[in-house]
C-alpha cells in the first residue's frame, strides 16, 4: 500500500496549511511509486504528470479562502500526480489500479467549485477529465444530447448554439466549469426557472465505479423500474466514482425574449409577487430579486433605486407564450405596488452577468468573502432572510451582508447570500471565514432552511452535512462504504469519513 | 460615471458596521495590496498578474493553448498564479519558463476578461524578468540567436526587384521572405498596376516582434532603431505590411520606445480596400472560400470589415463565414512565435482551427502570412487575400 502524505486532516484540516516555503524547500516528492506512474502512463499514452508546476496548479479549486492563501503564501494541499484519461476504458483501468493500491482519486473538471471539492486534501491522484470533451450524439427528434463530461460548459453551449439549440443551463460559471462538475455539484443555472436545474435536464449517464466497473442508464424520458440508482451521482461530488458520459435535454433556440423589470418598496412585496407568479404556473426563464443593498450594487445607474428592491424578469420561448407570461407577471407585480423600469436593468444584467471581478479587486485589499446559497420554503422565507443577514453581521469584521434570489419554485426560494469583511486584529483570516460560515449554517438549520441549494458540500460545509441530513446521513455513509469500501474516491470531503469535523 | 453612485452599496454596508470595523475596513481598502507585492523591482505588471491569478478563469474556454493541452497549468489564471509565484521568488525560472512562454498572444482572453486584459501582453513583462534570470527554454534562445545572426527569423528565399525609394514602402515580413514569394509578387504587382510609386527595402530585417514578445528588449530596441533608419531612408509616406504583427509592432510598440516612424502604417487589407477600383477581377472562382480572421488583425488592429469589403466586391467569389469569425476568430496556432517555441501545442491548435474552417469551404482565404503557413503546412488549401486578387485579375492585367 502506498503511504499517502496526509497534509490536511485532523480537527481542522486548514490548521495544517502548508506554506510555499515548506512545499518548495522540501521539494515534496510524489508519493505514488514509480512503477504505478509507469502503469498509468501505459494506460493513458503518457498523459500523466508529476511535475512540480502541475502539482501546484492542481492544489486548489475556487474556494474563496484559497484566494487569500495565494497571496499569504499558503498552499491548500498538493496532489502527487495528475492523470488525464481520454475515454471510459482508461478511467476504468485507472480506478482499478487506484483501488488496488488505495490511492486517493480526486475527480477534477474545471476547478470552479467553491467549496473545496476538488482540493486533494490527502494527496493522491487528480483525475482531470478535460480531455474527455467529445460530443457523442445529438438526437434532434428526441431533443437529447450525449456528451463526455469533461467538456467545458461554454464550449458545449456554443456547440449547441451553432446547431440552433440551447441546453438552457447557464450558470454564472458557464465559462469556467465542466458538465461533470455540474452533475457532481448538482448545479443550477441562471435560466433555471424555465429550463430546470441540472437534475431536471439530465436524462441518463454513464459512470465508472471505484472498482472499475461501468454503469449506464437508458436514454428514456422516464421509467418505473425501481429506484434510479444512477441518480446517486447527482450531487455526489466525486464520492461514488467518475461520471464519464451524460445525456441532457436540449431545446430549439428560443424564438423570442421579453425583458422586464420592476422596483418594489420592500423585499416582502417582491417575493410575494414572485410567489404569486409561480402559483399561476407561469415560469419566466430568469427571475432575480435583489435586496436593497444588492439593488444599489448592481443597478446604481437606474434612477430612484435607493432603498428599493429590484426584480428582473426574462421570458423566452414561443412568441405568444412569452407575451402571456409578461402580461400575467406585470399584472401581479403592479398589484403589489411595483413600478416598471423597463428593459434597461435586464440588459445591464445580461451584459455584466459574467463580469466576475470582485474577488480580484477585493482579495488584495485584505477582504475575506464568500457566497452562501441556501433554500427555504415560502412559509419561512422572509424571517429566514432576516435571520441569515443578522447571522452574518453578528461576526465581528463583517462589512457586507446582502442577498439576492435567482431560483424560485411554487414551494419556495433559494437565497444567495454574500458576506465580506476584514478579519479583526489577531484573528486568522480562515478563522474569521469559518466563524461566519458556522453562524450562517447554524441559523439556516434553525430557521428551516437547507444548507446548500446548488454549490454543494465539499470541505467547508462537510461538518454540517450530518446535521442537515439527520438519520439519512448514516444511510449515505453506508452507501458510500458499499460502493467505495477503500475510500479512495475524493476522501476527506462531505464529512463522510469524519475528517474536518 | 458617477463614482459615488458606483460605491453607494459599500457606503450602505458600512452604515450597518460598528466604527472600529469601519475604520479597519477603510484602512485595508486604501493600503491592502502593498503587502502582496514583491520586494524587488520587476518588469512584470504585478497588479494585473495578481488580479488574473484571483480570477475564476473566465476566459479559459476560448484560450487556444488551454484548450489544446487541457492542463490546468496552461489555463490563463493558473499561468498568472505561476507567474506570481515566480515573481515572488517561490518558484524558479527554470521550473516555470516553459509554461510562461506557452501563449499565442492571440487576445482571445481579452474578449471575455472583466478587466479587458490581454494575457499575452501581461506575460511580456514576465518574459523580461525571465530573460534577466537567463534561464529560458532552448527554443526561445534559438529564435533569438537566429534573428541576431540572420536579421530575420527564418532564411530569406527570394528577391523582389524594385526601387528603394518611393511613396509606398512595402514591408514583406519574415514569413513572406522565407516562404511566400507569391504574396510579395501579388502585392507589388497590384501596387504597380495601381500606378503607385512603391518601394522595397534593399535589405529587409525582422520588425523585432518576436524579440519583443519573448522579452529580449535590448535586442528589440537595437533592431527597431535600425529599421527606423532604413524606413526613413526610403522617403516613404506610407508603410504597407502583409503581416498584421509587423503593422501592429510598428504602429503600437515602436512608439512606446520613442521610436516613431512618422508615416502612415497600413495593413495590406487596408490598402487593398482603398485601391479596390484599380484592379478588376475577371476570373470565375469555382470553389467556395471561407475567410479566416487573423487574431492580430482583428483584435489588436481592429480590422474586420476591410477584407470583407474587398472579398464581397468580387462577384465571382462565394464567401462563407465560419461561426467563429471577426473578433470571435480562433488562433491559427502560430501566434506569439508558438510555432517555433512550442511546435507540438501549436500544431494541435492549427489542426482544430483547420477542421473548423473545413466545415465551411474547400479553400481558406486569410490576410496573414503566418496563418497561411500554419494551415498549408497541415495540408490546407489557403490563399492570402492579395494572392487571390492577383490570381483573379485578367491575364493581361497580371503582366
Ligand atoms: C464565478 C463562479 C460562478 C459560479 N456560478 C454558479 C452558478 O451559477 N450555479 C452553480 O450551480 N454553481 C456555480 N458556481 C460553482 C461551480 O461552478 C459549480 O459547482 C460547478 O458545477 C463546478 O464545476 P467544475 O467543472 O468546475 O468542477 P470542479 O470544481 O472541478 O469539481 C467540483 C466537484 O465535482 C467533482 N467532479 C468534477 N467532475 C466530476 C466527474 N466527471 N465525475 C465525478 N465527480 C466530478 C469534483 O471532484 C469536485 O468534488 C460558480 C463558481 C464560480 C467560480
Ligand atoms: S493571448 Fe491567447 S493564448 Fe495567450 S492566454 Fe490569451 S487566449 Fe490564451
Ligand atoms: S485574462 Fe482576464 S478573464 Fe482571463 S483569467 Fe485573467 S483576469 Fe480572468
């Protein structure tokens, strides 16, 4: 058995964070024996790296605190090697070796996960899926697309657009995330109210289990054939194996779009309007409600938005249908005292929605921040929002505490909170970060919410998953143990094996 | 824009914050980033590198190098992170140089970047620091040595007979001089036909672009000064380049070193669009053609319409557009001297673009000799726009 350096676990995995000096001066060697590397090279036609520069590149994902660490001279972790398979057979052969040798395997898409899901906390092998990027089939009559999961989201969407389709799954990370990552993190896109979240769009998949066996589900719209076991991979975050191929719903490119926006005096009125729109079974593709602070932040160019709440709507599809959706939503919003602001704010959102610059602007100034997306039913929504904002502000050092909502259901809503601030004197940035997270997670559970709507668990939420799931957590652990008895798949995450508790 | 409006949300946030936190936040806001900068002086633009290394890689999907290799290390943000670690002294030049020279300087990243960064341009300063460490990949040194010895980046393969003084100076560029006599012939004949007083340098040297990009600034300045002198001696009023990179470097980079050519610099497509009335196309073009926009031409020089104007005026020609055209074009693989420094990556990029273009037509038209070389070396049928025009002129007009 290979002894894998365990850099990162214990009570709090981040306490043992390595500095650049320790890593680079000690020239930490790859712990995977040469003969295994040689076998991996044979399987993949030499698509393996143990180079220092590659190991550094794969030491992190996009978990915000690791951005601060770049500047503080700290590395979150270090993998031993990186392997790039090109097809399912290669993935299967690689997993067989890893399973025999008990080497940790960390699936890696585009590394845009924000919870540390692809950080190699116990070293081991990064399995980068980016070379698995082939579009396998477009079935026009059934509106299905089958594709290898390592493909980048924007490259797949552009492929579909070229052929006059869309998948309708447009997360803000479209440009920097992979389809496999979407399934593994149970992602949600900006147009989700109409097209659904990834679980609504996914029809079938192929996956490789830790012992190298391959499972495939059928490309059928539905079946009543026992539990859909393959759906365990939705939100699995690399715990059960590798999703290698997937079949998704696609749509003809929409004929018409209508853009409309409204301002409300209070958040409660805006939420109430959306709730009523949903109750009418009307599904605009995009619905976004911004609290007063975020309205100021994003729509400062719109007149008279101070102390107001902005709602933007984008309806798309068949011309008659979207006109009807516009009429119904307009009537509902106006009856709640809303004032129309027209297309401009929606256009502004469309133009700026991928301009992610805050992390680059604020991290070097010493600010620590994150976003926390959670869900709650309508019954508790408003109280929930207020308590969550309070929970952020309770932590000394927090300056920004705000939220918007962009995923709605007739039953409830996802709130997307942002916190940002400066750690107080003598408080480690990570401890400050962790305190805000802890307070928010506790409040969320107390206030009837679910701790994640679409980013997943990864490292930072792992200690909260057992509380979230209650008795179901034991079942999850049993399933994990049955599928992956050697715990090679992405160990140290989701609290499944008690690390980082 | 009204700055106070832009930051109103921060003021609103601060209004909910206790005084001690507010004061600390303001202090960080004003002085924060100094802690994260290297102590030594660098040529690199560290603030941009830091921003880029903290970005979620929003341009990665369109970066040809990143897409060809599928290695996180070669994604723009990861390269920025590696550049930062090098500039801070954590990683040695030897470990990082190969990675940091892997860039086509194609500006695809700038299309999507919230800061409008051209990552290739950002790397230029890092290359200067790597040169100072003298620890570079062999291919980089080799290219510099070739230019130093031969004054061109490749062997000259032909001579064009022409005057050395005149109003219009035609600057062929290294790739034309070594591989594409037909482009030089086409351009000079078209100018001749238009009755121009054209000239050509007696001994044309490299414009210096590879030296500049690779970070050999002293060598670049030396060659640029000589070029300036040679160009001035011709007494030209306009300088016409077949290569977009030559045009760009003369126009935008020479002046940064106070080397002002002080004549109008045109790319060949601008000249061809302007002199469209002086040549008449009579040949029927039987094949379909697709136009490939060279990265430097569209993104650094902003020339999108002129070649289309020229080509659409040829009634006998069926022109197709690729899905990735105009500013959304994709690199031919040879930008940033990648054909010389990283032939493996370069070829993968060329292959991908060639496959894409082949979906639309049998033959490719482009307006950059380097793009032409890249595609034709992999078996593509490809014409420079000037060659096509010259070929389309009546036989008697071609005399
Ligand atoms: C700027 C920005 C905006 C974002 N916006 C959104 C948004 O709008 N909606 C949203 O839902 N998320 C969003 N995210 C979060 C993130 O993009 C998603 O979680 C995305 O799904 C991750 O994909 P990835 O390919 O980058 O995965 P990675 O970060 O590489 O991996 C994420 C997890 O999935 C596992 N994994 C990856 N591929 C596979 C596979 N093929 N098989 C098994 N396991 C795998 C990894 O091991 C890891 O645990 C955003 C992130 C950023 C940085
Ligand atoms: S200039 Fe081109 S090759 Fe270089 S980082 Fe940008 S997109 Fe990639
Ligand atoms: S070039 Fe711009 S978009 Fe690309 S990684 Fe850097 S900052 Fe991000």
